[in-house]
C-alpha cells in the first residue's frame, strides 16, 4: 500500500507541475488544437488550445512508476512493465497521429491503416509478453476465466481487438474539457483496487498472475495520479487537451490492466461510459445508413447531442462523470461479490 501511495503522490505532483511546462512548450511552437467545422459551434473558441498533453500524463506516470518499483526492488516484474510499456507504446502511436495533424493543419493524421498497424504492433508485443513472460491466461475472463480459450494463436488477435477498441473508445469520449480525463482517473482507481486485492489475497485463477499484481497496482496508481494532475489543467475551460497521445495511451493501459488481471469483460462495466459513447457512434452511423439519412442523435458521440439540446458543457461533463463513477462502483461491487462467492465455495 505504501508503494501505491508513493506512485500516486509522485505522479500527481509531477503532472500538476509538469503540465504547465508542456503548455508553454507547445504554445511557443504554436501546436494548437484543430477544431472540426461540423462540431458544436461553441467549440470554435477552443481552436489553438495546446494539444498532445497526453505526453505529460505518460511522462509523469512512467517516472512515478519507476520511482516506486525502485523503492520496492521490483524492476523485473513483468506485469507492471507490460502495462507501462503498452501505455507508452499506444501513446507513441497517438503522438504521431497528433503531430501529423498539426503539421498538415488538418484533422487527418495517420491513415487508418497506419494507425491500426501501430496499434497492432503494440498489441502483438503486449500479447507475447503477457502470455510467455507474465504467464497470463489466454482464456476470456470476467472475474477469472470462462470456458472460451483463445490459445496462443488467437490470443494476439484478441489483445489487438481489446487494445484498439478501448483506446478508440477513450478517444471518442475525449470531446469535452476534462470528460475523458475524469472518467479515466476513476477507472484507473478501480484497477488499482482490483490489482491490489488480487495480490493481497493471492487470487489464482488459472496461472500465478497474482505475483505481478502488486506492480500492476503501482502502474494503475501512477496513471491515476498523472491523469488527475492533468485534469487540473484540462478542466473547463481547458488550458490543454490530451489529444490522441493521451486517449490512445489511456485506453491501451486500461485494456492491458484488464488482460493482466484477467478481468477483460469486467472492463466493459467499469468503463461503461466509454462503451456507451462508442455505441452511440455505431448507432448513429447505422441509423443514418439504414434510415435514409436520418439521425438518431443530433450529433455523435452523444455527449455532443446533449450540448445541442441545450445543456451547458459543464452540465454534460459533471453528469457524465456521475455516470462513469456509478459504472466504476458497480463494477467494483461485482468484483467483490464474485470474490466472496469464490471464497465461500472454496
């Protein structure tokens, strides 16, 4: 617990202090956010706000994690290294996407092929490490394994699907000041508790993955602190945006934590707001194509729909934070209930 608190405190302070430095650095180089013309007109005032702030989150979290594991003498723990490596790897893909957008001064960065290719490379590296180094189960899991086993061949494909889906879900949610950062901090907090609980009680589903759970808790706490520190500057009106650099990194990290703690399906509940945002986009596209050009929402993702019907941006953000918090609490409740059921049957 002491190391988790160290990681949380260090990342929080580094992010609080470091984000203004990143803001000044990007402003000096005129690396400002481009705003899509078909988005809410109220957002046009945000044009030019520094972006790629996810770099501050990643740097703060990586430094804090390194400090904590150095204190613990656990630099060789595969679980934490895999989680942080995925965090940085997915962030690199997002950084390249953001950089191309800014250099070309248009809302098109990496091509879809290049973006998914980068995510696939990170996913394959993660899958190999998870399976052969951290000895994570290749079975689909809710809280512990289900009967569906992907095996060594399909497991990398599964890792790619969950990493890309989660990172893109966070990316879709990152449309209002502080929305994605606030919900992400809650989900990272949930995984800090889950990983610590797995290690503390040595929950052994199909492997000895619990051995790495202490560094997973440290990694999740590092990411939570860094995200909260960034939120201080990202809250409305935002002084900086996380960009794809932050959203892809956060999504990749959450997916990695779910795989390494063998709770992939539980992530759907804990990150329920991210799922809802993604589903709103899918429904909007399907309704538009099948309904002869009609729209289900005034704008998707559906946080913009509520802006269009008259909610102030702050109203949308706070109410969506509440929904995200309820999803997180419900997911933690299910995790604890399943633990009690397993302990009782054992």
